[in-house]
C-alpha cells in the first residue's frame, strides 16, 4: 500500500509517474494517466525515456487528468459513499428477506 500511496501522491501533485504494473495492481488506474511498464528493466527504462520525450502539451493534459482522477476517485468521500451504498443494499436485502419469512 505504501508504494500505491506514492503513485497517488505523484499523480495528485502533477508529477509524471513511471511505475511497474505490479506496483499499481488492484488500483484500476486508466492506462493513459501513468507511464506504466512491465516488471522488465528494459521496458521500465524505455517508459522513463518516453515520459521525457512526450510532447509538452500532451504531458500537461496527462498530468492534469491524473490529478483530477485522484481528486475524484481517491477521496474519503468517494469510498465512504460506496460503503454507505453497500450497507444500504445489505440492509434492504435483509429486510426484504425477513418480510418473506
């Protein structure tokens, strides 16, 4: 989780994030928001070079989009809302099952 937090922190600060696929496993990040690679050293170094060579305007769009993504989907509010919806669904299913009994 520590490495995933660093990825999110970099994205939120508008810093290009070059990382391996295994370090972001389970985060469901859109591919276009990060410079990700396999766990292969050659592929990783290629992604670093690509991050430096990318058109400035395109890089700006990627970094701004990454920041907006973190602000929208990686907040307490977002996850508490999902939790609330799951609890509501659980109780509504339970109440419905009790009424059938």
